[in-house]
C-alpha cells in the first residue's frame, strides 16, 4: 500500500519522503456531489475523497506517493460531472488535468522512474516506462519444441519450425547482403541431412555463398563455400551436393553492392534438403543417380535380354535392341615385331566395328558382311623373315573366315555372317544355293562325288 498524506500546502513539505503531488479541484454549484480516487498500477486504491466539499468552490489535496503509474478517477454522485482537476508535481509540472463529465472521468499519469519495457518493437512495450527492466517480449516462436524457439518471444507469430526430412526453397539474393542467411534445413535429432542446389548462380569473386552445418555462422561450421576465384563472371552452382552429419544446413550469402539476383544479373538459387535421396546408387545402371544416398530398388539395366545372343546381359532389365548373334574370334600370333601388327573389321556400310594391334579378341557382331584387314606397318607381313607369325579369324562354329601370315603391308578378306560354307559356282555340280562362303572345291565333273569334303574343304 502506498503512503498517502493529506495536508494543506505549504504547511509541512518535509513530511513526504517519496513524491509530493498536488491535486487541485474546482467544483460546480453542487460540490457535495464531487469525489475522487487514486489507484496504483495494481488497481489498489492509494487515496480517495468524496462528499466533504459541500459549499466549496475549489479544494487542494497534497498527496505523497511512491514512484509509479496511477489512475485518477473523478466522480459525480448525480452523474452530470462538473468537477475540474489538475495534478502537478513538486516542480509545478502538470501530470494530469481535465474536466469531469458524467458519473466518472478517468486519467492516468506516472511519476518518478518507471520500470518496464522501453522497446517500441516489443509486444509489451510500455509508453510510460522510463527505465528498461529487461522484461521486453517480442513476436516469435514460443514453442520450446521448435528448433527456432525464441525465449524472448511473448506472442507466437506462427513462425515455429520443426525438424523435418524434406525441405525446399528458392531465393533471390540482394546486393550488399552481409552474411545473410537465405535458407536453412534441420533434420530430426540424430539424422544427417543432404543439400542439393538444383539451380542458381552467383557473381564470381565479388559474391560468396557459404553452407554452414549450424545456424551459428562460425568459421568452424563452414561445410562448403565458393565465389573466391580471381576472375569476374557468374559462377553456376547448380548440382552442388553437400552432406551435413550434424543434421543442419544453413545457406548464407555475402554480396557486394553491384551484381545480384535482385538486379536481374544472376538467376535465383533453388535448393532441396532431405535426410536421404532415394534412387539408384549403382553406377553401372542406366538410371544411376549420382545424388542418390539410399538405394530404392529402382535401378534399371539396359542391354540385350535374349539369352541366345552372344552379348546377352543377365543383369539387363530393358532390351535396347543391341542383341547380336554372331561370334567373331580374332586370333593373333605375332612375329618378332608385334608393334608392327594391327587389324580392323569393317562392316558393309563402311563402319569400323572393331580394331586391335597384336592382341587377339572375341567379338559379338550383327549378321551382315564384313571385311577383315591385317596390317604390317613395316610392310613385311608376319612371316617368315622375322618370326613365324600368323592371324586367324573364325566364326562361333569354328569356321575359318580369314587367315594368313605372308603378306606385305596389308591383306583383306571379305566374308558374311552367319557363314554358310559351300560351293558358290552355279556351274559346279556341287553348287550350294545357300552358301555365302567358299570353303569347298568346285567340281565340274558330270557326276559329283558322294563323299564329303576333307578338313581343308577339298575332295
């Protein structure tokens, strides 16, 4: 309860050891109807007076009150007002004044230092406060379960964010962004989070982008940064992929006052952040995803799915039309100078489908016609002055399609696959209409032998 003294000024000023204020009242013709009360900030009555002013034109009440804010109520018993008032401090400064109307007129005033929130941006700003007492509260997240909980927030503004596994954002950074955060993501406790920048660019050298593994932009928390190159231009940052084992990524821009996304000079930056990027993690798959962190069983393998083909791929899930059914076996037995030897296979369209040096090879090719050429860069073939070298080309059935050893700079042989060896001369009695490769002796006798060819194709 505040101390209150009533005494007539200026009789005993020394009696007040707090704040002396003077309440001056002027009455209408019915002073006996007038009354007043003074309440403190808690609503408690500190002083009051009523019904004692009959026959008076005016009155002065000297009060002694503590520091704080007060509410003065001027009342009229009849309900028609008519009482005027003025409240002044010891220095004559007017703290409150007015003319009563109706049953009650109310006014507030403060005296002495008043503690409270002096920040006009706070939700509990007190315009009467003269001394800030640290009680200011602000709009923000008031949920302690949110990662952006603000202990100074006095009113929830709907900004609370909670750990999630799926985040995304797009921003256009402005010029003169001084280490400003433009986006962040927080994973549930104990989980990593992966950040993928899907699109965007920065002004190289003059602007920098940082990714921190925490909301605190301390140097120790930098996961990745770029933009420090000593050349000017825009740097494409799309495809940047970063893992944060702390479960937090924070995208920060430090830009100069010139080129920015805001000026239209560079494109907006888009990003996604997830606890995992499901996809195909097998680099051998046709749909391999270099950003996938977790295999989702979606891997697809393109190739030949026909088990009868020589290039059949047991792992293939989608046939790409590449199946071939003809085997071609190239066997090279080099001479003393293998570096001089080389070979190639060209199809009937002029396309080289295979080549080699002194190495042997087993090929899987389409059914068509080919030319096999053996080369010797020195021009002395493979036999016999400098070793007994040779070459042999066979199909999958072991049929010899080309062979040789003694030649000059090159030697070529034409053949078709599949190979159907036989007599190709219509005038011969052993002519084979289905043959496409001459492997047997042509016989022009009136009657052909009934025995088959020997191992070299002769009767």
